[in-house]
C-alpha cells in the first residue's frame, strides 16, 4: 500500500455512471433505503466536494474531470465507439500529469471511455497504471447478443477490446 508523504494527502476519486449525489448514504443519511458504509467512511475521513457540474454523457464527464477542461475544448462530448479516431489528445493536460511533479503515483481502474486506440489509454496520459475497460459496463457482452452482427470482420474491426492492463512503458495486456 502506498502512503502519502508527510503533509501530502492521498487522493482517491470514486466515479460512477448514472449515480446521483443523493444516492450515496453519506449524503442522504439513509433516506434512499440502502447504505454505502465504505464510501461513507471514506467521505467522513476526507474532504467532500459538493460543488460540481455534471455532463450529458460519461465520456464528456470523464474528459472534464481528467483534463479540467470543458468537453467542447477536448472534443470529447459524446460517447465514443470501438475503433473511433476520437480520444484524449496529447495536448490535453490530465490530472495525473499535473500530480506527477508533486511526487504522486497515479492509477485509473474501471471504465475509461476516453478513446479506443492505444494512444488514448490513460497510461499514455500520465497514469502509472490502467486496469479496466474502454467502453460502457456491458460492452463485452454485446458480441454475445443475438442481434450483434455475425460477420467476423465486423467484430474484428468494431468489437470491444475487453479488459486492458496497461503501463507507461507501452506494455498492454488484453
């Protein structure tokens, strides 16, 4: 486990799609009928951010948070698809790149949704490690859906890549 240097806080961001601020029991005090005790504990021991802007899609929201820019500036305003040329650009600063000079080790785990090609992977934008998925939650199930195109060349060209583990040195495992 990595510990923060003296005086330097650990930074942990929990991100979820389609979840409202009020859905966390720390914020609703149990009014929603369920508890999120681990998230509540983390929130109680840390700093809670309560002022924010939500974007219209998961891609736009992630782009805004990771770069600190309006999604219109990054071009990441709508959900990307497998094989698309659209993704996080080299000139877009990321929170990981900005934390590096301050001695932080960074990782992104879970859904990325900021581009399909290797050049768009978080590990190519300042993150020391990425382990996750490039698309929405059930993307790996889609090829098994009865209505998914059966032509193997379609899946090869447009199919989801699956879970990826990548590092800044270019190592990638699918």
